[in-house]
């Protein structure tokens, strides 16, 4: 059984690069990776906030947020 990983992004160039280089590099036998584009799915911004995400791109791995780079703050996505 794999653990859950959620990659939150907003579609900006920084986010797309992080998705290509980080999210897609995660071992799919260890993690079930979900990609969430917050620019397209604003209803999930509060979910990202509750997980501790402050800015995107960010990866929530085993319940812990990892901020990869600064593309946009969550406040900008509301």
C-alpha cells in the first residue's frame, strides 16, 4: 500500500518546472501522487491551507508540507 502525496501548484512556470522535476520523480510504488492545480480548482485552496501550505508549488508528503520554490502565495489564489 502506498502513502499519499499531494502536489499543489498554480500553473505558473515555476510550478510547472517543479511538477516536471519533483512530483513526477516520486516513486509511484511508494506514493500515490495527486496533482492539484489550484488555479483551476480554487475549491481546494482551503484544503491546501489546512495541510500547512503557504505558497505553491508545494508537496504534501505524509501530511507534511514541503515548499519547493515560491511561485505564488495561497492568498493570491483566493
